[in-house]
C-alpha cells in the first residue's frame, strides 16, 4: 500500500511507524535497561515509551470526544510486547478521531480546573510532535546504553520503507 500524501495522515502514519521502530529497538533490552534512569525527560525508556503511547490514547479521546480512558501506568508489566499492540491500537484510533470532524473545528480540552479551546488541526500536530520529542529522548537513552544500530526516525527514512 503506498504511503499517504495527505500531510495530516502522513504525520500520523509516520508517528505510528517511528514509535514501532523504537519499540523494536527496545525488544531485546532487559528490564534493567528499560528501567535505567537517565537525567532527561521521564528518566527511563519504559516510562517514556509508555507515556508516548498513553498520550496518543488521551488525545484520541479528546478528539473523539469521549471520556478519557485510564492513563497507562509505567509498570514492569508494560514493555515492548504490550507497547506494540497498544501503539497499533492507539495509532488506528488516532487516525479515526483526527478526521472525525473538520480540521478547523474547535475542541474544548479540560484538565483539572482549566479549560482551553484548540482547533482540531492543532491537537493533531501536537500529538505527532509530542511523539517526536519523546522518541528523541528514547534514542538518546538507547545510544547511552550502547544500542547499535539506533532506530531510524525521520519522516524521510519512513518514506523509504515498504511497511
């Protein structure tokens, strides 16, 4: 199947693929490596990758709109095998909810006692760039524990894949 040319869909597909290649790079790691603390971001590969997928689910719920699902906890039970499935599910859901309304539709986001209003397009860009941010942290962590080769991540690398 050819890669999408619609910019929004391309951004979402790249996000799912880039998550998957980081997950694949983590598959051979031990629990000790997944839980090694680094002085950046969420501090561990397990917490960072779990958070990245959890955020996709949360923003899908907000784009739907529907009641947010429980936040994924970074427990020892959640690792590469679970991330693969959760990433596939979250990516599919995000594709559907991103296009559930017009891109200029204003969506209300509530968190604690605060309320914000954003165009749907801005939320979609946010969730994709949020993934880029945290995957960069993961690649840095992988580099520091000696993973070689490091997973590819750019949209241009994605555009050369057959997946």
